[in-house]
């Protein structure tokens, strides 16, 4: 019955085909629209319907290149092609796979059939697009993007009229056509379910291609995740919602001294104390993130190590329930080092930055250089403003600890009750106002480096006792805590006070004084090194004129002399402030002279009586000094100077010429 129907249908197609070939007329009641449109396209392409030798094939090299480009499609499709071939076995069918350009890249079936009908472009490397061989199942399926069955005379070229073919496009990840699967055989062997089987196989190939691509992406993503997880420089632990450890990276394993088999499958409680475990699990239960807080991990050696931890719950998108947890952490010491760099807890100055050529400053630098290469505690003694912090930084930068933190604390600049917490840190809840998670002290921040304790003479007695214990044991315990934290810190202390006298007065512990006074170094006052004042003046004038955009032409000897006669209670710091003030108020392009000095320094430079020093001088020298001082005081107003001196203006002019004086 099926054969008669197909024969009858094919006879109608043949009539329609002959009519179209001879007259170009389409008889719609005899032919499907999809076939009619394909015939018209074939005619426009110039395909000869009567040609029995249509050939369009690739050379071996070009075919091999296309084959390699389609290898993923071929590997996926071949099992389905063999299954399809088994279903239609012994019926003379060929199963073909083409790429998206219509080139046959695989063909399986009866070898005799391939050899017999080789000229029909059915073997590998041949092209079967409509523009090459006219209407056919593969070419038309590529053109319309839909599955189709082409039987007998529906083919545009007469040489294919004894054939029936079913084809279906194979679509890729973005629904683009990546190839076509087809089953081709004699008209009498066609089956009504052949097209359905081809469609099912093509869709299965497409789905498997997408699945394999997705699996490759997942596999690649997993490999990338594993590589990232293993290479990052912080600990990473993944658990389920009950705290069972599912994964742990290399950093965490090394940090905790564990192997994967030691920890995988165990509860996070194995590496956390009860307090931290309860706190974290409470957060996990509530689905809240535990961000950058300090907890202590237990290592295999039984040592507790402080870490900064972030705990991130993984929530189910549907139920919003916690599915698992990711722990990321770094040792607190590493975080402290990073914080020190960001906030500038590092030494900038070196011994080359210390100005001066006097014997006193050279001796201080010599002692400091010697002390730098030891691990001894250093006590810097000197008045305020003599550069004790400068010496402390230079010592650190000369020492083997130069690459580690340099942490500063002025013991006299913070409230007495807070000195201890600043030095040693505190745990959560240690006192009212204590930060959640606690806070590290300066000793922890300085671990491996140097801590500079300025104005140590102002440190409270109870804190002195704690400091002494730290210096002796090299360990600290945070205020309110119990964990002992080992530290490796070099201590440099400084004070402007007489610590021996403070010990006698009961303000400073004698045992701490002797512990600190291992290597005392005195920083000389400016009064003791007056020959260095000119060096400082030149340095600060250049520095501030450059920063303020002032073009200072030079410095007059009267300006130098005025500053050198001053007693400098504030030392170098005061000198710096004076030069900054002077440069700020003088006009652009001026020379600094005596009149530019602050008034308090002018008065301090007035000599006893008429300006004599205690040296014996001649009358002419006294007269010369009197004239110079008077002219300076009146800022060069000669008329006023002559009145003050009690001589006429012309007499004053003669004496100025006589002594070769400047009138400023």
C-alpha cells in the first residue's frame, strides 16, 4: 500500500518536475511549496537538472582541515549514526553527516552503494548544497533550517530521482546550524518513520554537544577554581551547613600543619576553640556574614594562632537556607604588616639625613650606628626637638630589621589609662567601649620590627610593670585575655627627662630603667652644637622657599649672627619653625637680613649696655657696633638712626663710609 502511494505521489511530482523544467511553470496541486521554492532557487543558481556528472569536492588537504574543525561534531555524531544505520540495515541506506557548509564529512553504509553511486556526490569531501546539486534533503534543510524528506522526482536533478533522503539540521549552543544528519536510500526502501528517526538522532546529537560543552565549561571552571584556590596567599576552607569540612586549600593546610586526609570530613570544631566555634555557628545558622574578625585557629602542634577571618554563608536561591560556608583567613601578623605599610608605620630617615658636622652630633651618630647592628634596647636621651625620633628611624633602617615594621607610640600624648591597651591590645569585652573582636596593640603590630616608645618617662607605673615583663619574656597577653602571644620586637625608648631623678622621686621603676638603659645615646641640643646652626638655616631656607614658591636671593651674615646668638630652648624643631615663619612673610626675591628675625629673637640679640660682648674691644669697634645695631633696629632708617646716636646725618654717612658698613 505504501509503495503504491509513493509511486502515485512520485508520478505527480514527475509531471510537475517536467512542466517546471520545460516551461518553468509550477503546478501547485502536484508539488509542495517547500519543494517548489527550492526548484526556483536551484534554477537561479544555474544548476543543470539533466547533468549526470555534477562534481564538487575538496582536495585531501582541504578536507583534512574541515575534518579537524568538525572533530567534536563527528565524535558526538558517530555513535548515533551507527545506531541509525543498524535500524535501517539491509535496506540500502547511507547515513551521512555534513558540516554547516554542506560538505560531507562522514558517511557510513553499504560500500557497494557508495562505489556504485559515487558520482552522485554522496561520499566524503563532496558538497551537497542546493547551489551545487539543486534540491536535495541536506541542501534544502540547510537552506530552510528545518528537517525535510525529499523523495524521487522532488529532487531538482534527474540523476537523484530514484533516491529518497531525510535530513535534519544539528544546532549548536546558540541554536546556530553546525551540521546536518541525513539518511539516503532508494525510493522503494523509504519508510514513513525514517525522517522521525533522523530528527530524533540530530536533536540528540545537538543536546549531547551542548551538554559536553557545558561539562567542559564546568570542568574548566572547576580546574580554574582549584588552581586559584590552591595558589591564593590566604587560607580557604569550605564546609557544609553543619560545619563539616569539604575542602581546604594548600595555604590553609600548610598554615595549620595538616594534610587533606587529616581534616577532610571532620568538623570545623577540630581547629577552633569552643568560643569561636559557637560564635561562627550562630552566625551560620542565622545566615549572616562573619567579616574580618579575629579568631584563633588550632594548629597540629597545639599552638593557637591569631587570624583575621571572613565567613561567608552560601545560600540556596530557592529556599534562602544555608547550604554551606566558605572561610577565608590570613594570619593577623600579615594583616598587621599590611596595615603598617598603609598607615605609614615605617621608618623614612637614615643617618645620612641627620644634618651637622659638630663633634657632638658625630659622636651620637657613631654610637647609634654601632647600636643599630645589635639587638640591644636603646635609650635616647635629649631635650625636646633634638631629633630623637629621627635617630630612632635611622637606627631601625641601619638594622637587620629594616624591612619590618617601625611602630611609634608617644607615651605622653595619650590618656594614662589607655597606654596599656595601646601597647598590649585587648580582647573583646575587656572594658566598656572595647571593639568587637578585640584590637591588637603596638607590640603586635611591630612584631619582627622595631617599636619606638617616645616620652617613656611619662608612662604610668602599672604599665611600666607590664612593659618590664614583656621585655624580659618577649611575650604579651592582651588586656582581658589569656592567650600568650610571642613577639620579636626591638625596643627604642626616648625621653627628655632625667630618668635617674625620676627613679629617685618614685615616678619611674628602677628595674625598668636598668632594663632600658642598656645602650644610652644622648642627642645634643642646638646650644651644644652652634656650629651646625648655619647648616640648618641653609637647609630649611631652601626647603621652605621651594615648597612656598619663594625665590630667596640669599642669607645675610646679620641673619646668621642673629640666630646663632639665640639660646634655642626648642632646639632644631624651634629653628625649623622660625625659618618657616620668616620665609612665609618675606617678599619674593628678598635677601634674609637681621630685620626679618622675629621680635623675640631681636631682643635676645641686644647686647648688654650698647651691645658689647664680654670681650675687650677698641673704642672704634664699640662705635662700629653701636652704629650697626642701631641701623639694624631701625630697619635702615638713617635719619632716625642719627637721632638715636646723637650725631648729624652727614656725620653718620662719613662713619658708614669709614667702617665700610652696609645700610641694609
